[in-house]
C-alpha cells in the first residue's frame, strides 16, 4: 500500500508516532512543555517538507519523521539557551502546562523511571567524575569554577566532565536498548 504524505497521511502518522515522539523528547529535555512544542515543530516541518519525502510506505514515512525529530531536537538545544535568556531579559513567561498536564506528560514519557535510571547510572561513576558532573551539569558552573572547586586545571575538569558524560551516556544507552 502506497503512503500519501498529505493532511490525511500526516494525521495517520501523528496518531501512530506522536506519543512515542513526546516520550523521546521528554527523556532528552526533561521538559514536558518544550517536548510538546518539539512534537508540534516536528510535524510542522514534515508537512512543510512533504514534497521531499521519497518513500512509499507508512514505515518509511515514520522513519522520515524520526529523522526530522532528531534535527528538531538538535536545533532546539542549540537555540534554547539564547531563547531562555532573551525571555528572561524581556520578562516574558511563555504559556505553561498546568501541573496536572505536566504530570501526565511525565507519566506517559516514563520520566520517573528515567530519573531512577540516571541516579543508578550516576552511582556507577567514579566519585571524581560524579562530582565534576554535579558541579558542571547540576549547578551549571563554568569550567573555570569547576576546576577551582575540584583543585585541578580547567583541562582536567573538562576531561572529567567529558568522561563522566560518556560513561553516563553508555550506561543509559544500554538501559534504553533493553527497555
């Protein structure tokens, strides 16, 4: 059966993929509101670029949507910090999900389970890597501040954070593949 990438076909893809995409985005951003926006952006881009779709089946269309989703996430991560700073400077608060809506998105994405997996994976790291990650990622300190806190050079601080992130990523990739 041939897949038509039109409004109807996009609706079929949305019903089949939106929930999985939402979980994908929430598990990477930990932000349900942003994740809903990213799902919308993914399908908007797909519709705008539907002329570039060269497949014939719904499975090929789904793969194409997921490729777009990965690009949307990358773009969002690149521009996110600048946008948040600009919104803070302007004193603008974007519309937010209610606490019930946010809890529902987090539940559907399995965020509580993911938090537990991250905590367990963090426990497997060497203490120096775990502390470097805490300072850099959780406290959002810059590398010079991390280096001072740890009593090491900036290069060593970068290396510890990098090694810690790689090890954490590997641990979580294994868990995600088995889930």
